[in-house]
C-alpha cells in the first residue's frame, strides 16, 4: 500500500513555496478538465524544487510533474500523490540571463512567449518556432515541442535537472536524445532550467514581424477560442493526422462536451464543460475510426496522467 501524505510532510513541502490540497487540475491545464491533485506543490525556485523531489522520494509517494499543462489530459479522478508544478502560475516566476559565452540560460518555468520576447530584446532570434506554443520551457524540452520551422533540440545545448532522489545534475544535449515530440532523459528527471544557443539577429525588426505573422497565421488556423491541448495526435509517417481525421468524416464529431474541431481536425476542443472522460472517449473513437478506415495507427501527442 502507498504511504500516506502526513501533515508533517505537507508542512515541509509548503515551506518550499506553497502546497494546495485537492487542487482542481482543471485550473492548471489548457483543456480546462481534470480532477483534483491530492497535493499540488509549487516550489519557489530550483533549490526548493530539489527539496520537494528529495522529500517525496524519501516518503515513497508517487510524484507527477506538470509545466504549463498545455499538453496534458488529467483524469477526472485526479492525480494521487504529490504533483509538482513547474508552471508559470506558481511562486517561481523564472529568470533568464546571458552567459559569458553568449548562450542564454532560462529557468524551466519561463513561458515560451516570455522567452521569445526576452530573446528579441537581447537581439537574438531563432526561437520563432515557439511562437504560439503555450506552456513553459521545461514542458517544451520534455516534448521537444516545435513546428515545421524547428524544434527545441535545434537551440538546446544543456539541460539542468533534478534526478529522482533530489540531486541537481547537468546534461550536455546531444542531437540523438531528441525524437518527434519526445526527449530522452533519465527516468524521473525534473527539468529546472536549460541553456540555449541562439543566433544574433541581423534585423530584429524583421524577426519581430516574422513572429507576429506566425501568430496571426496560427490564430487563423487553430481554434484558440476553445480550451484544448493543441494537436491531439502525432502525424504518422507520410500522413497528416488532421487530414486522416477529416477524411474519416469526424469533423465536428462530439462526445459529451468534447468535439473534434471544425477548424483544425487534429484539435479536440472543450466546447461545453467536457470531462476528461469525454475527451479520452473521443480520442479513442477517433483513433479507432481512422484505424478501421485507413489501417493507420494514430498515436496521441497529448500526455494522459492521473486516474480516469
Ligand atoms: C493551442 C495549443 C497549441 C499548441 N501548439 C503546439 C505546437 O505547435 N507544437 C508543439 O510541439 N506543441 C504544441 N502544443 C502542445 C504544448 O503546448 C507543448 O507540448 C508544450 O511544450 C507543453 O509545455 P507545458 O509546459 O504546457 O508542459 P505540460 O503540458 O505541463 O507537460 C508536458 C509533459 O512534460 C512534463 N513536464 C513539464 N514540465 C516539466 C519539467 N520541468 N520537468 C520534467 N517534466 C516536465 C509533464 O510531466 C508532461 O509529461 C499546443 C498546445 C495548445 C493548447
């Protein structure tokens, strides 16, 4: 049986930032669904995050890590154990700085949007591919997030992380670590920050204009007025998931409050108080329909966590 979360442990965890019992995860995910985290802990910095990991490891309680919650489907019955929030809505706002060799260090909790703006102010470009991708840098690294314009691996040189026992470590990034929406790292690694190499911009006004154009384009093509987690499925080799879903006749298909977007069929949108169960049932329905129709397997890009 699992160890209980004692009041003594809660006190020690709360001292690292804040600790919220039975915190609804619908408040911390862009899908706006998900039951309560048994205890959500928001550390106030990297040292405090390491202390949380160490305390939770010693207490032998399951640990779940979340960033901005923009690629997560949390079950309706919530997340048992401790949920460590490295999102931007916690006490740790995150900082960025130029290193002596011209690279950039940024905390994992920095939102991508803030990172892009800061880089532009520093006269750096190359983070354009992040424009319009929600969430924080830590989640972006774990997912090797990106678009056809680039992915995190293209600009990453070093990852700072905490191992599952709470020890702080540093890892030099190699290209082979990165895969399509996945980064190979030590199991249980909690990313606290990273070093990025970005080129100096020869024309910062054009760089800013390019980012505005990307945001406009995404705004026109993505159903941003509804809660979602972006693209639900990875693109199978040689295919576009949205096209397969569209051709399977699933545009606008609905289960409960969850719907296949009419604007972008690889988005599932929460149109009317969806439950995580609605979203998951719709994901399964889409996957099964596409498989029956085209004999092509769709694999979720969205990560599911907690109890459904
Ligand atoms: C409207 C919309 C558009 C999107 N467009 C894109 C797109 O164009 N390209 C793309 O790649 N993605 C896209 N996404 C998906 C999502 O924004 C990205 O995957 C994003 O990088 C996730 O970051 P996050 O901080 O929200 O991570 P979360 O969703 O919180 O977590 C994602 C995973 O990372 C882990 N994790 C998070 N932070 C840490 C950490 N510090 N240490 C260890 N593990 C951690 C979590 O456990 C989870 O497994 C989109 C989402 C939305 C809602």
